[in-house]
């Protein structure tokens, strides 16, 4: 097991997931302010779920004797249109899932981290499928009808 590489991988996910979680929380608040309570709750709750993964990654870094860093977050604009946001978020999810698959191969020699990342990958795939499903639904019933399902 390459402990240094494992810690670097976990730290990378701590950083990007913290950033993504904060964006999800703010997007959720924005959607709630637009009257889309169900969609807003989805993303606010997604923040909580993602931060639980951050906690697991941080705990694993500490277990391995590593130092955890807070590397801040890049500035990102919020997306007012929910459909546009789901499309943009889906593009990020697709890249993230692809990256997770690549990381899994590198973590095989560390069964504990591998299991944590495997569970995280399953969770991310579920989120990816949700976004794909919402976009398919929008295509079938139209955005205006979909908005009614998100009130």
C-alpha cells in the first residue's frame, strides 16, 4: 500500500467534495427561493450527505497518519435555471464517476480505503442516475410540467 498516494487521493476528494457540497447547498436554497421546495430539499440534503463522505475521508486520512488540509473552494456562479443546473451537475458527476473508477484500481492494496471509496462510488452512481432520470423526464413531459413535480 502506498500510504502517501492514498492520503493524496483522499485529500483530493475532501477538497472537491467539500466544494461541490457547498454549491449544492446554495443551489438548494436558490431553488427553494424559486418555490421549488422539493428540488431545493434534494440539494440541501445532498449537501449533508456529501459532508458525511468528507468526514469519512478525513477520518481515514487521520487513521493513516496524514495531515488534513482545507484547500478552499473555487468561485462558482450559481445557476438560476434548474434544468440547466441539472445538466451542468450531470456533466460534473459523469467526470467524477469516471475518475472514481480509475482511483479504485489504485486503492486495491488498501482494503479499508477501497471499501470506503467503493461505497462512495455507489452513492455517486445513484446521484448520476437520478440526474439522468430527471433530464429524461423533462424531455418526456416538458420543463413546465416537471417544475410542478418539484414544488
